[in-house]
C-alpha cells in the first residue's frame, strides 16, 4: 500500500525560525516590545497574521488595521532579505536524502506548511522539484492545529489520510496530523512534542524502513 509523505517546512526542511525571529523582533520594537527567543517559540508554525496578533497582545498594544497591514508587510519584506540569501547549505541534515530515497521508491511527496513563502524558499535551497504538491499558507483558510493543510496535501497526492505520514517540529502541527488520523513524526524534543507518535532529534536518525513499518501496522 502506498504512503503519502507530508513535510512541514520551517523546522523540518530548513531553519527559517531564526529569520522569522529577527524580523519579528524588529517589528515588535516598533510597538516598544522586546521579543525574546523564548516567546518566539510560540510563533513556530503560527501564520503571519496570528503571529502579529500574538505580539501585539504581549505588547499590550492596539493598532489600526492599516498599521497592522503595514507592520506585517514590513516584517515579510525584512524576512525575505534573509530568505533570499539562503542556499542548499541551509537544508537541515538528512532530510534531502530521506526525501530522495522515498521518491526513488515511488512514494508521493508533499509540503504542508503555514508559510506563504514556501515555494520561494524551496526554490532558493534548490529542492522545489522534489515535491509532487505544495500545500501552504496560500492553500488554506484554517491554521494548524486544524488539519486542513495536511488534508489538502493528501487529496492532491490522492492518498487516504490514514496512509499519510506527517513530519512536524511544532506542537500545533503534530496536533493537526493527529486530528486527521495521520502518523505524526516529531522533529525536536520529546518533552515538547509529547503528542507525536514518534520523536527524533533530526532526520539523520530516521530511516525510511522505520517509517514504512510504523505506517503499515
Ligand atoms: P510566512 P511552517 C511557519 O512555517 C513558521 O513556523 C511560522 O513562524 C511563520 O509565521 C509561518 O510559517 C508563516 O510564514 O510569514 O512566510 O507566511 O513551520 O508551517 O513551515
Ligand atoms: Mg514548522
């Protein structure tokens, strides 16, 4: 039976969280708030609009819709200056070879990310062509932990939800996968990703054989 493999982007394929952090930190300064790395953790996997709403809430600030849109646009422009400097060296260890091996075995591959910049990032690091479909912030209306983004990916791959495997670094993403009966593989800390079916520190520790056994039993 076939398996659909769905990969999150930030934290799974590349570490763009550090660039989001720098850009949000600058945006937060505009409303007199200092964004810490600890608070930045809460922005992982969260959409651009929801991230700005959280920051304004932490800052105790209210802004007009016009200012809100301007802040979000400036943050994104700032973020893209970092993205545009990315190269193949920014791909996280082990993930590209894992995808290539899975592709060689005929498994369909999808991206399932909250980012609206996903195609641009994948093209920058040179692996856009490895994906059969891209489900991202432009394809959905509901954010993780709603499973919409993974369901859109599975439908495009034409694989039943129960035969899909999701690779995620965020709690919301793991929850989203679990909410639609997909196998959830966490990338990160076992203490944080407690809901994941399995957790690994990095892709260098994951074998395709292990995923095949877990997904078919
Ligand atoms: P953009 P993922 C998420 O990516 C990031 O983790 C999150 O910090 C970011 O706000 C979100 O994408 C939206 O990104 O501003 O580029 O549309 O982990 O879902 O791949
Ligand atoms: Mg992520």
